[in-house]
C-alpha cells in the first residue's frame, strides 16, 4: 500500500489535509479516522455505499468490469480447475496449497466433521417445520458451548482449530437440519468421501439402501460452494467482523453472520428468486412482473437481480448458469419450466431501459435456486448451502481482522434528529 497527502476538506475558512491510501487494485481511500477530531463533524454514509470499513488482502471485486478474485486468482479459473477445500486453504492462508499442504488440510477437515453427540438433542428442541436457517443460527451459536478449547481468540493455535472446526462441521450441521425437517434419521459423515460427496450423502442417503454419490453432481456441488466462498465486505461478512471486533468467540461471530445472510436482500435471495420464478410460472407473465419491479409503489423486486457492487454481470452468475445446465443434463431434466422462465426473464430484463439504465444484472442467486432444486434441495435449504460455503469467507475475514494489530472495536456514530433535552413529567401532568 502507498500513501500521499492530496485530499483536502474545506470547513468554513479552514481546510484540513487527509492521507490518501492506494491499494494494489481498485479505488484508493481517504483516511478520515481523525475527521471528527479535526472538524467536530461525522461523515454520513448509511448503507456504507462509499465507505471502506477495513484493509483486506482476501477478495477483490471490480463491480464495473464484473471481476472477482480470491487472493488474486480469477473466480472462473478456481471454479473450473480447483476444489472447495483447496479454495478454503487459499482464502485462509493466502496461497494455493502444495500437494502436501492440500493433503494435510483435507485430512484435518475430514477428521473434524463429526459434531458433539449431545448437539443431536438441539435439533429435537425445534419444531419439525422450523426453517433450517433458524436451526443453523441456533446450532452454530451453540458450538461455543461445546468447544471452549478453541474460543480464546488471542491464541493463534485456538484460532486455527476453531477455523477448521467451523469449516468441517457446517456440512454436518446443515445436513442434519435438512434431515430433521423431513423427518429422516441423521446420517454421519464418512472419512472416505471428499467434502462435497460427503455432504450430498449426509443429505440424501437413507438407512434402507446404499447411496451412490453421482460424481457429476458432487463436482457441481463443490463448484457451487467455491462460488459462494467469499465476497469482500458484504453485509454478513461485515456483521462477522463487527461481532469479532468486540472479542466475541468465532462460533458466536459466525452465528451472527448466518443471521444476517438470511435476509432476502442478501443470502435469502436464492430462496426468494426461486419462489419468484414459481410465482411468475410462465414466460407470458414475465412483462407483468417486470412492470411491478419497475413500479416505485410496488415493493416487488426481481430477486436474483441487481447488486451493490456489480454494475455488470456477476461472474459467479455465468458459472452458476453453466453449472445449472450441466446438472439438468446429468439428471436428464429437459426444458425445466423454471429455467425457461429464468432465461426469458433475463433476456427481457437485460433489454429493458430501466434495468439497463440502473445497471441491474443477474447475480449469483438468480440461477442457484434452479440448480439446487434439481439437486434435490427444498427452497428452505438454499440459504443454508450459501451459509455452509460462506463460512470459510467469514472465518478468513474474521482471522484477518483479529490478526490486524490496528483493529479496534467497531463503533459507528449517528446523525441525531430526535427530541432535544426535556424534563421528566409525572404521569398526572401528561394530559
Ligand atoms: C447477495 O454484497 C454482496 O457481495 C452480496 C452477495 C455476496 O456474495 O455476499 O453478492 C450476495 O446478497 C447478492 C444480492 C442478492 N439480493 C437480491 O437478489 C435481491 C434483489 N436485489 C436488490 O434488493 C438490490 O439489488 C440489492 C439489495 C442487491 C442491492 O441494492 P442496493 O445496492 O442498495 O441498490 P438499490 O436498492 O439502491 O437499487 C438501486 C436502484 C433502485 O432504484 P432507484 O431508487 O435508484 O430508483 O435499482 C433498483 C432500486 O429500486 N433496484 C431494483 C432491483 N435492485 C435494485 N429494481 C428492481 N429489481 C431489483 N432486483
């Protein structure tokens, strides 16, 4: 990073100089940490549309060009040539693993996939029809009750163990949330299966017959996890960083991230996008819904469309669409009606003045729902799969923050527009 002093802020007759910091890619930043001390004013940026909350080396997004890099590697190359656990290693440690490092990391994750047997009872406390994201939020938060030996965030060894435990146990917790919701017995992880094959088996095998993992579907699942692994300082990652800045244990921080991801404007959009496609039902109804999405008085939005950062095609959406076609072909699903609606909707929206002018393109959630439904998951599981994959991104960002010597507790201020000071009135005098 390089810096220079060429940002000035004029306040009345005064001008104040600020340091400009230049990164390796993307916009530079003005360091305004002393702005309040210098001017007696706060800056104002609800939604953080122009605010860099931290310095990071993990993921870079160029929203105008539709570029996504994990530690400098293009998402297209990683998704095509890599695997999810290799991506986890890259995000956590900054470099692609050697063969030996990869083997050791895979072994370490594999031997942490079981969860404490007593956690089994947590599920029984939920209604069978509980949303799996509610179960995930509860169970992941509870992990700190079982693994106190990896909650001292000042100890690098405990941070590493907690990171591995989170990555390894999320598939088991997620699969059991699914099994519980459909009233089927839990399936334990197997050490002779790779990460994604193990997950599919825990979700779809039943005690009555042998389950054979389809390698094409396991590869598709693994690629979907890669696409969702990290995405810079999005809402849920910022939640994890803010929770972590108070010194909270990593399990509690990840549970906070899961809760934030659940929102339909964020990770919940994959579930909402599929529900929207089902609501549209057929291509002839698309114009009606596009009109509604454009109507300021109608809260309806095209789910899976638009993005705070991407003002071009989300590169993950292209790969997801390709994966969608591969999965449907492997399963012999021809002319999936929802895929037809999605592709027609995309075509019409991308030629509509409103979407063109506002630079609204399909994002990762637009095609993921069709793919996940074809793999056999109910819509309520879609955001759970997003959380499973994003856990490594949350953990990597949390680790980077904890290891940053300059980090301090996050504590934003406000513009106060409430009542001025006034004295208490006893109720008899309140009229
Ligand atoms: C994810 O941040 C990340 O990196 C997130 C994520 C990740 O990997 O972590 O990429 C994952 O969350 C993807 C986004 C999933 N959400 C959806 O698909 C929900 C639908 N999209 C919108 O809700 C919206 O586009 C957001 C929330 C994604 C982004 O909203 P912004 O950046 O706050 O933009 P905005 O709401 O200010 O929209 C700008 C304009 C507005 O119109 P004007 O007020 O300027 O007239 O575009 C309009 C919006 O009304 N608009 C849409 C729209 N998205 C934005 N209009 C119709 N349909 C949409 N989908």
